[in-house]
C-alpha cells in the first residue's frame, strides 16, 4: 500500500494521538476554526493543518470557508468501520 492510500485509511488516521485529540475537540463542538484548534496544541498552525488534512482524506473531518477562516467539523460516519471491527472482539 502506498503512502497516499495509507493516509486515507481510517485506522491510520486515528493511530496518531494528535489526530485523536483533534477528533475529540471537534466532537465536543459543532465546528471550530483552525486558530482555536491550534491553540490546544504545542505545535504550529502548519503541523495542525497537516493532521487535519489526513483526517479530511480519511473522511473524518469536513471543512468550510467562512471569509478568510477555515472551520472544521467532525464527520463520525467513517468511525463505524472501527466500531464494527472492535465489536467482534468485545466477547473476549
């Protein structure tokens, strides 16, 4: 599997703790602008944007422009794949 396809994989997207925190922040709000998300991390805006791009490629995040600002929101539907996979192992 090449790197581009791996980035789009939901499992790869949520494997990173920063991306899981981004998903949690977006789950707790209807949508958030990039500057508010960046304020929650000790990294620059570019690094947060790269994490958001991976989440977007996996279909976990949607964005929209409001003037000069980009706002992000959670799309939890792709997480169903993970829920289905984990549910099989609950019996163990």
